C-alpha cells in the first residue's frame, strides 16, 4: 500500500507542512499539489467542496507525491467512509469533544477489529494499492479536531482512545469558546491552551496539528506541533493578486481602483 509519508514522519518526531483547499477545483488542487507540500487537506466542512468534486480533486493530487487529507463536514460514519474509499489518506474530524466522539471517529476510520469501517475501497484500492485492506488500518490517519474548551479539558481522556494518530487545533473555534474573538493567534488563554495541547499530545505519542499560516509556523513548531497548515488556495490567490495589483499601482500612481 502507498505509504502515508506525513504519518511516518510524525512517528519520527518530524514537522510536516501542508496547505488547505477550499475551492472546488481539480486544477487548483493539482497546482497546489505540485508545489511540494507534505500534504493537502480538502475542506468539506467550511470550504465549497462537495463529494463529486472532492473525488476529482483527489485524482488531481494523485499526480504528485503529496498526500491527500480530507476534513469532513462532521463526525459522521457515512461521509468518513466515502472519503476514505475515494482515496483520502487521512480524515480530519470536526468538533471532537468527548471520549465517545473520539471512539466514533476512530471506528469510522478503521476496519474490524480496530473499528467498524465497511469494506469497499472503490478508488482507494487503485490509488493506494491492491493490498489496501491489509495495511489501511496502519496507514490511514485519524485526526480529530480539538477546537473547544470542553475538548481541551478532556484532552487526556480523548487521547487515551486507541487509534488517534494526530489532533488538529481549530484556532478560531477554540478562541470563541475561550471568550475571545475568532483568530489564529490570540495570545493569553488561547496560547496557554495551544501549548497545553502540544504537551498532552507528546505524553500520549499523538502528533499535534494546527491551522495556521507561514508566519506562525516556526512558533508552532517550537511548541512541538508537527502538522502545520502554512498556506491555502484562497489566501495564496488573494495575496498574489493583491501584491501584483499593488506593484502596478505603485508604478502608475494615477491609476485609481475600481473597488475598495
């Protein structure tokens, strides 16, 4: 079976860098995959991606060594299984706030006896290899999201659930539940929680991950984070277009913007 290279690197204590895909575009996914990120995540929760487009995006990413993850809309058995069967090598599961929810996430990602995933890797068997069933439980990454005060308070118990490979911090929702505005780097109570999550993950042998950007990557790596989002299709497009327009307008100051 195809090796889940980010998962292998986490087990060695290494840091991986990925990017977030929100646009329902196979070509955008292909372009991002060719940039050399360790992994890309298709966002089916807050992004604009549905199942049919997600499959074509997974096919586009498969033209490169980049490993595809998917953030599913919710902790729901059906969509987790469908995205794994479509070829996702890791599933990011939103709002896992309890041991019971963590167990449900693991069960959906693993075949018996580690879980209760139904067999039928329609595309995954082609993408990941004909020996998929024999190795899927060890290669697929189950990644619950830790994004509430409740989850942080229960983190030791959540991470004691067998089969969790990494957790992914959602800074905006975590900030909100801590009484702060949504943001990626809110300091104070958020920063205490961020450091605490990494420390608990280290004790349990689970890779900590976090939604971020390139400017925050070194700070998170220093705290022990191993799965760090540093870019995305929408922010990269926005930043590039804005920079090009600023360059032109600096060269031709008489030019007036149509918008903004």
